[in-house]
C-alpha cells in the first residue's frame, strides 16, 4: 500500500503518541528508509539484522535487531521490550530518544551532503593529479583494498557468520 508522505508521517506520529513500536519484517533491507522514518518520529524500532539496518540500529541501544527466519526469537525480543516498558515506564522514552538522536547525529541531509562533497573533492584530486599516469591511482586504490577494505570485509563476514 502506498501512502502520501503527509499521511505516512501522521501514522508514525499516532503510533509514537500511543507508545507503539515499529517492526520491519523484511528478510533483507538494502538501506532502511522506513527504519529511519520510524526512528526519527521516536518509535522504538525492530529491524532485520540483514542489510542496511545493521548500520542504522545499534541493537539494544536505539532499536533492536530481529531475525525474521526465527519467529520465536523475534517474538521473544518484542515481548522482552514490552516487559521492560512495563517494569520501567521511562524505558520506551529512552529507546525513543536514542533513536531520534541516532538519526540526527548520522543521517541528516547536511551530513550526507558533506560526505558527498568530501568524496567529490577526493575524486577531483585524484582525477587531476593522475591525469597523465593512472598507474599511481590504481596502486593507491589497490593498497586501500588490501590494507583496509579486505580485512574489514573479512571481519564483517566473521561477525555475521556467528549470528
């Protein structure tokens, strides 16, 4: 179902006003726009542990990871959250506030534009400095791959293999 942005915003607001939760049941989420929308409106969010939400949600801090293939575990996480909210009336607000803070500190247009400009400047520098000899740039990129990206990919793979 497709809703207008204003109607979607109202739905999020009503859910937040009623101290509800947002559960993203996708098996895989490439980026997580709906996760960000829910978090910015203050709704405690449960999102897939596969894909984009891994970068957005900090499990147990500002939202929760769920594995949709494990229905029992997912239901238990939601029940645990609701139980903590019953025991501590401020718990819902704590997760809500941390979710809002996470979005404002990491996913604003200003931050995105700044990163994009930095990348453009870096590309511009390499494009200008390596105009005649592309071998320098290719060696540098190869170094980055083997020193930074490949070890990071291995670490992420090991982390996800243990889930």
